[in-house]
C-alpha cells in the first residue's frame, strides 16, 4: 500500500512538472528583438511616408523542445508616445513575415515622432510580451517644408587684380614635360639634372622673377649655385621645391638673378619606375621697363643623370650633356597642378533659446561637404556628408537629434563647407566645379518647446562667413592646413565675428557656364504673364561665351504642379495668360550641360 502511494505521488509530480513546462511554453518563448525601421535602429529623418518595419526572432526557451520555433502571426502598435497605438494598430496578422512590413496607419507628417513595438505568436499560437518601444522620426517630406536658403561664401573666387595677373603669368599652360632621356635608377630613384644659361641684359632692372614649376615626383631649384628651397608659400603655391600632387610652385628668385650670365639648375628625382623624373614650367622675369621675359622649360635646356661635381654652379662645363625629352602634360589641360585651391568657408549664426526644450532636430546638407557644429561641438560622427549623388538632379540630406546640445540663452550653430564630391577635381579630368556651381550649405533646425510651441532656425542671409585654417580641401588633390589661422571658439557664442562677412544666398554658378536668373525673370512678370526674349541682353550678360545657350524655367500656374520648359537662345518665351497666378520657381540661362538638375535640385 505504501509503495503504491509512492508511485502515485511520483506520477502526480511528473504531471505537475509537465504541466508547469507546458505553461511556460504557453506564455510564448518566441520574442521579437532588434527592431528596425527602414533597416536602421531608431532612425531619425525617414523620407519614406510608409516606412518598412522589421525585427529578429529569438527564443527565451532552452532545450530541444524550443528548437525550430516559427512565427505564425504578429501585431504592431505605432503611437505618438511609447506604448500607444494612436497612429496604427495592425491587429493580429497571420503571417511568418518579419522583414519589410509596410506601415499602414495614419498619414505621417514631416518631423513627426513615432514609437513602435511588436509582439509575435509562435507556431502553437502562444503570444509573446510586447517588445520594448523603438522609434523613428519623419524627415522633411515635401520641398515646401524647407524654409532654409542655400548659403555660401565666394570671396576666394573673386581674384584681386594682382592675383589675376599672377595666375595668368605663373602657370604651366601650353608647356610639356621635359626629362633626361634613358634614365637609369640608382637604388629606387631616377634623376633628371637640367641646366640652362640665361642672360639678363645690361641696363635692365629685375623687379620680379618667379619660376612656375611642377615636378614628378620632386625637384630642387638652384640659381647660380644657390638652392631655392626655403621660399615662402604664396597662397596655396609652394615657394621652394616643386612636388607631385602639390600646386605649381612659385619660386621667387628675384634677389638671386643679376645682370649678365645666370645659370638655372633643376634636380628632379622620382621613385616611381613608371613615371621617370620630369619637370614642367617656366621662369617669368619682369623688368622695371615693363618688359617681360618668358623662359620655358623646353628642349633648349641641357640634361644629364647623376652628374658629378658642382653641376649647379655657373662655371660647370655641361658641353657633354644631352637634349632633354619633351612631351605630355600633367593630367591634361588645364593641369591639376594649376587648378585653384580654394579655402573652406566657415559659417555661423547665433540664436536664443528662451524656453524648455523637449526636442530639437536639424536637417542639413550641402552641395559640397560639410561639418556641422553646435555650441562648440561637432554634430554627429559622419564625415564627407552628404556623400556623392548625381548633383545635377538630387542631393541627400542628413537628420540629427541635437536636443542635448542646446542650452538656455544664447546658442551658436556653425558649419565648415568644403568642396566634397560636388566641387573637387574628379577622375583626373583636370578641372573643378564639375557640376557647374560653387559649394553651398543648407540647414534647418526645428526646436520644440514644452509649451507646444516651435522655433525654426534656418540658413539665410543673417549668417556670417569667413575663412580659417583650411587653405583648400580636394578629394583628389588633398588639403592644406595653416594652424596659424585657427580660430578658437569660432563655433561658440563667445567668438567675435565682427570681421566676418555676410553670406551669399541662393545657388551659385559664377564659373559654371550658366547664371541663375530667377530673381530677374520674376521681376519681368506682368499681370501674371511672362513675355520675353531669351537672349544675353534680357538675361543681363553672356555666361557661356561661344556656346549656344538655353533658357530653362520652372514655374507653376495657379494651384497646379510645377512645370519645367526649356527654350533655345533668342527664343520668344511666353508663359501664362493672366487668368491665374504665375509663380516663377527657378530660371537658368547658359550652358545647359552645366545646369544643376531639371526642375530644380531635389533634396
């Protein structure tokens, strides 16, 4: 009897344990994890009005009984606050899908904050607990949501008369490489030693003598035996030795030339077996009389390799030297070494925050590359934003939550604007500004306060601009940095920017072969009718000499959609009949190949 009772007790215990295990399974050990919106975790600035939601499946159970669990259904909540479903309750959806579930709730608006969570059902119909809330925010979904203006600073593109004169004189245009023929390396190095004797006429006073020189890979310069390697940089032009990937060196040798016989000597070296030691350039000598002597590096020079003795001196006998080879240019014409290296503008604006901030979001992009700062701190950890797109058509923007960077009282937002993919030299084409315009910056910050009000800070004409330590920055040519020009605190409220200049607003095409004539064309509309001739006179000048120009206009009639039409140069343009409002959105005139996108640039 006792043994029988024990067996019954053990059986009951086994049944209890089994029921307990089954009850655990019934609670749903299959749970959602790693929630993502548009394949990102808690992303800001989603541009898709019906974003796709995804999650991974994990099992909290252990043992073989929990292997191979599958999802049989799911339910999603989306709310304006965590743990709510006022925006969307999917209800129970019978499906094993856990990737790319399309949002199906209320229409979402620009900047809207959304919180979402999901629960899943396993193959036996057991439901999990709700996941921890994830979130996303909407970006600016319509062009009309952007109230910011493109801004920039183009002072460096406006050459002074002296800068223009120097650029015209001290360059390698129209010249070719010269080098010693039949070079043999010593170790890994090749050499071209080059000499030329020049005569400074009696009675002529040298006022300026500059050698414009470029080398592959490196070249030291000597005048009458004196090495010229310690010259001062002129702008972005090295003042001493010449080097590959640098700008053309401008070596001032005025003090070393004298009346009578002078000897110029070049020592070019290269460690590249495929690019033997070569130079290209000229010496430009300006006299008090106003005359100019232009002495190119050509086959009138003499060449040797690895010469012995004091071969840079005037009394050296170079009668056994040979005629140099000549031909080719550095990467085409205009050569990369003669391209302008333009400093990066620094942009800033101060603004006040007077109430308690609940959320602050900034939407930002550039035609170029930008680095955004707020109250002395860099925003985000991205680099080279916004990345490369077909800038003729579109540019991407980035969204950042900057709530924690704001402070009560005075605040400062700033940016550094570089060339990026938009304006840098590309693909060894030997030119900048391939998309037709000068870099521009665009930012719009929306501050939400605890009382329900909002404040918007945008790029516009109230910003100031100046140049700093970044002398140039090109994705192919590298960058130049002068630490002496650093501006501590330039992105804080304690900085004095009284010496800075107002920014320019609007897209720019100063050197791009076209002109943005939007404001001009808007002024020519009379009684909601535009009737003009698309020629140089009407458009205020010729932005693309020698090219048949195009007039492209984007407009809207009444409450209709935007329309874009193009007209050949000298065409009569008639838009509107006066019965409904005519809105001119954009008008461009010039080389159509340089236009920044039909119908305006898409952000």
